[in-house]
């Protein structure tokens, strides 16, 4: 059985470090990127099961990264956006576009793991049907 693959995108190194440790402990194969531009250029990004991205970053935002993944058409995973800002407009647009979840920082990692596991189960059940 292959390990679940997750891409973590955040311009805050401490957030990436904490989330990497959490998801590696949960059995995920973790890839990280410090910007949306860096994430978009990664080989295999379309093969990720989950992408968790900060909303506001220099360059390509988390919402822009989600739109890019949707445009490519090869990505079948789920995207979760994290925001430390009151981003109601982006929240509404993300939900309308089909984002899996939009969560506010600071993040409770136990809750985030639950959201990720639920997203994985949903993706896997869609692929089986």
C-alpha cells in the first residue's frame, strides 16, 4: 500500500516544520514548498492526495495555486486553504470553486489531521465508485 502524499505550502518556516512533523507522524509522504510559485513548479504536484496551502503568500497565492491545479485537470486530490487573515471574499470564492476546506490560523493540528483524513476518505471513495 502506498503512503498518502501531502504537499504543504506556507511562507512561514515554523508552520511548515510543525505540519511536516505532524503529517510524517501520521504516515504521510510530505513535500513542502515555501511559496505558491515553488509548489506549482514541483514535479508530481498533480499526484498529491492533499495540498494544504497558506492563502496569502508572496507571488502565487494559495487560491491561485488551487485555480492552477483545477485548470491543469490532472489533479484529483483535495485542497485545504489556511488563512491568518479575515479573508471572507477569498473564502467565498474558494468554496464556490470547490475547495475542500478553508481553515483559520492558528490551526489546531488535531482538527487539521481529522479534516485531511476525511478528505482522503472522500477522494478514495470517489475513485472506487
